[in-house]
């Protein structure tokens, strides 16, 4: 159930420039933090151990001096002040004291060695004496053994939990910084990608901002110039196409009139009229292939009604029979004229090349339903015939301009632009096209349109 989203996420993380940049910065940040912590531990270890040992020696020495030189009747009061003001306890060391080992950390051996060098080799250390926690150090006064206890807070540096907490905070801030840097680096590229995708869909993107680094300014300026050049090219092509339509079809109309008025046999007249009609149809195909589909002309179109209308029109042909399974009320953003041209083109292609074996009739199935696809909810249209189909290894060739197969689907005259026009218009509608052979014979064209908002 979760495999597909996880696979898409992993694929995006592997291929996306943002994630690559983010992971690289995160790795470098983590490596830098680990190196920094390691350097601190190496260079701070000696001074910290020396400072702690100096503190212990000073406290023990001062306490011994205070107790040795104080009057016996004032020692109780002195011990009370040490406990209340300095957190220092002095207890007699007894042979039966319950003594636990000293704290187990990397600095303790060095601290113990330094303290014993100053106070004597018999100095003992403990983290708990008679179930009383603290940092305990033994000393003697005139042969009598005593314990001196310091509060751990006076000796403790940063604990492992504190180090982990600080590392987590610094790591989180570093990751946020890496994400911010990755976003700033990839934002211009994301804008350029979105603009290029808009051009591929037949839209005119907004001009890219010509600011930032020198390379980004030059890239955006060149892209904006390319968009303007393409727009001008589209305008020039529209003017040329209008001229072609006038310059070629006017002589054809004159030829048609001359054929009607010429003293020809009926067979010769029919042949010439057929050739003229074929030439006119080929010119129409060229115009349809070259005509741009502007996304600005898209409006919500009732796809269900349009398919029903095209099916009724096809049923009027003597050699076509249609069967429909169309869900009502499906609307898609489209240019209704171009969409109707595509559907009629597919039906005409099936009528010509998809005759049912053993008959002169083309049986066409038209279906339209809303389905969940890999791109979300889509209006899925399927138009299929029951002819002989196309070899699987030649299906992709059907989409190429000026391609006609040497099989049963290629025996008729034409420019080879029918399905190329279909693919061109479908792609401009941000839809997906799939061509496949159907089980039992025949060819199926499937379109998946985004639904209207």
C-alpha cells in the first residue's frame, strides 16, 4: 500500500537537485560537527583534568589547614559553615564504610594521578560513601583518616546528555540552514524548469527575473529572449499558414470548377475530383499539424457530451457502427474545436484502417470514465476498433509524422499525419496518450485528461 509513495519519494531524493544539495550540505555539516567535538575533547581534556585536580587539592589543603589551626571548641561551628556555605562535608573514614568506586569517565584516571601526586598515594576516591552520593576524597590529619565530600555540581562539566542536547540543537539549526541554502540555490533552476514545462504545454510563461548571480542573469535573459523568439515564430507561422491556405486552395477550387465544366467522361471526372479532394485533405492535415493549440483558449468542456456527439456523427456513415460507454457530466479544460478534431481524426483513422475482418464495416467502441491514475484522478477516454491491429514493435512509429505502415493499416492514401496530429494536440492539453492492441484484435487509443477544477 505504501510502496508506491515510498518509491516515488526515494526516486525524487535520488534525482532531485534540491535533495542532493541538501544531503551533501548535511553530510558536510555533520562531518564538521564531529570533527569539532573531537578536537574539543582532545584539546580540552588535559586542561579540564588539571583544573579539576587543582580544585580538589586546593579544597582539601584549605580544609586541612582550617581544621588543624582552629580551636577545638570552634571546629563544630567550622564544619557547619563548610556544609552550609561551601557544600563540603567532613566525615571520619571508618574501615567498615561502604565505599563505591569513583565516577567512570575518561578524565578520572588523570585527575586521580594528579591529586595523588600532591596529596599522597593513599588518597582514595568514591562517588558514594555509605549511600551518600557526592565526590569523595580521603585525606589524613596527624594519622587520622577523613572523608571530604564535594557536591558533584562543582566538579561536573558537560554531561553526555548535555553534549547530546547541544549537538542536537546545533545539528537541527545546521539542517535548517542547509535546507535554506539548497532552496536559494535551486530556486532559479526551479523557475526555469517550470517555465520550460509551461512552454512544452503550449503556455506562455511569465518572464524570468533577471537578477542574482551573473550566470543566473545570463541564463534567464537568454530564456526570456528564446520565449519572445518562439512567440514571434508562432505569429509568423500563422501568417504563412493563412497564405498557404489561400494560395493552394484557391487553385484547387478553380481546378474543381474546370473539371465540372470540362467535357470529360464520368470515370475521368470522378478520378480527378477524387485526386483534388485528396490534395485538399492533405493540405488540411498539414494545417492541422502546424496550427498551435493555445492554453489560453482552454475552457471547461463537457467531454461526455462531445464524445456522444462525435459518436452520433460517426453513426451516420454507412460503414461505421459505434458502441458507447460514457459516464455523463465529465468536464475537462480544453479547446473544444481542437478536441473535436482529435476525436474525429481517431474515428476516421479507425474507419479507414480498422475494418472488422470479414466485413466492410468498422466497429468502434468509445468509453469515457473518471479513474484514478498515477497522476491523480483523470478523465480516461478509450477509442478502439476491432480490426487487425498493429504489430507491437511498430506501435511507436504510428506517432511519427509522415509515417505510414506497410501493413493493413497503411494501405490508404494520406500524408501520414493523422495520429501525429492527435499526439501533438493531446500533449498540448497536458494529457497522456497510450496506444495499444486490444485483446481479440484491433487498436485502442487511450487519453487521460486532467479534470476541470
